[in-house]
C-alpha cells in the first residue's frame, strides 16, 4: 500500500518516531488513530485534537478495524493482539517500511549489535565531506520519515533488529551487519532468531559489506545482495596493515590513511573505520571526503569517550556498551600501564555474561558491579565487589587509584533499571569522574 488516502491506519507508540508516522500519514490523508501502551505517553500533547488516542494498553477492536498498523519498534510483532490482527489479514509495518516506499535516493543501511551509531555517523560525515547532502537517521537522531522533508542526495540509516522485523521494501545501495552478539534475548527465541532479523538488511541490497571476522554477520543464502565486499584485520577487501610498528587502513593494495592520522582509536574503532570506508566507496564517495572525515571525526558521546584525566588516571565513559559484545570489544586490545577498574551492571536483558569471564578474571582488573544484574556479573571474577549503585562503586574505587590506572564504565547492560537512558548513566559517570581532584 502506498496510497493511504482515507485508509484506516493505527499507529502504535508515540515519541519522536510515532509522531513522525502520524505527521506523514495525516499528510497522506489517512484516517489516523494512535495507541500507546503507556498511561502517560511521551508526545501525547503534540497530537492533533482530532486524532483519537487510546492509552494504557492495546485496543484489539481498533487493530482489527485497521487497513494498516504502523507498529513501534519497541513492541514485538509476536504480541498476541498483533498476531490476532495479522491473522485477520491486517498489514503490519514499521516506520522504516513507510520510508523505504517513499525514498527516491540511495540508502546506506547499517545494523549490528555494536558500533552501528559510530559507523552511521562516520559514513554520513564522509559523504558530507565529499559534498553530498546527507540525511542521517533511523534508530539514531532523526526519525527516518522526517528525512523525507528535505532534498537529500543520500540517506544513511542506522537500523535496529526491531525495525528490520517490519521492513520489507528496503533496497539498500550498500548494507552491513557489523557484528552479531547476544542482545535483546528477552525479545528473541534465541541468538539465531535475533540474527535472522538483522540479516534482513541484505535482502535486495546492491552491495553487502561483510565482517570477515564474524561468521554470524554473513549472508546465509536467504538474502540476495548483488555483490559482497569484506572488512577484517587480515584477508579482506578492506583491512589493517601493520608495517614497521605502524598501522594503515587499506583497500586492497591501496593505503587509505595511516591509523596515526585517524582521530578515533582502538582496534574496534579501526574495524568501524574499515566498514565505513567500504560503505562510502560502495556509493561512490571519493577518498578525499573519506580521509577528511577520518581525520576529524572524534567519535560519539558515551562510546569509549575520555571523560576525565587527572593524576595519571584515565576515566573512560563507554556507557553505550549496553550488551556483552560491546564490553568485549572495549576490553579487547586495551593497553594498560596500571590497573583497570571496571564498572559493570544494569539490566542484562537476559544475556549470557559468561563470555566476559576469561577477559575480566585477571590480576590487573578489578570489577565493581551494580544494579539489577550486578550480582550475576560479580560471580565472573574473584576480584569483584557488589554495590547497589554506580555512585557507591565509584566512591569505593577512588581511594585505590594510582597513576597509570584506568576507570572504565563499560557496563555490558542496559541502563533502564536505574537510569532514564545510557546517556544519563554516562553523564552521571562523567560528573562523578570530574569531581575527583
């Protein structure tokens, strides 16, 4: 359906994305109703007075009376009321599907358990530096439908597995699944169920950019990208060359840039840079723009960000590490002079934490665990202490700090048990770090 005029459309979920769906559908002259399962949904005051709103749960009759349901990524399609509507023949899509039906310019589509916000932003910066008008959004920043209001040359979208579940018309010029590690296991049957949601990004893509180091992120034959390129440290189209103690970002035999010239650091960020280069080149972004962005892009807030440095101690805010794989990436390739004081905890979303055990059970790593799943995390290391809150943990570690040490917030968990967002958690960490003098 691309003609929504006079159709009964129910939008589930408000907030920025829900409101963008309502605005889009009203312009298309649909008959719009809104459902939000919260008693006091964000953005309700911005709804037009003529748009009916059902709060505090799902309205099965509204769903059955719909020609189309536009579902929030936060609500699973497996929800019984949605399944009932599907069984009755009602079409269920998400905002990204609506966007893909309308978009007339190339789309770069990026998903993955970790690194997708960094890669999405870096690719957008590369294209902008090459003189293109770039619309960046989706799961980051601006809702995708709001990007249709401007005349862009290229769209760069970060897409979550939840968004991909209800997307059917995406034909990306370039697409990647950066990696697949356990996340959202409270939503999916198992890791394979989660992986299949991610892999949908490759369907009908022109170029699939594949992580050569992550078997789970590769196409499995059900997708149909026209060509593949790979990135990895070794044996890939885009790779990391080490020569005379220096490292270089490579495309085949071509040096793109020495790693010393790149603002973001750490092995995981060099992998992010290689993926970004591959995606940008797949849509014709020239090397000058690519290199300009790599020389100037300093990374995103709350992603392995230096929050404070004093008395020889580095305080690193990696609050965006909301799953185990992200914390594994932060810990892999760390160069420490002293001890690592690692802050772990929050809501693990049903994940298996055991992969962390071999990485953190070391004499130079002290763990400070807090929050809903703090007790589970504390079991992984003999050098762990358990606290109720992150603030208590920081108070406990302060007297132990020596020059050369690092304090790293890389929690391996979501924040919503104690904070409104991972950003708020990172901001509290930064405030506490900067109060240490």
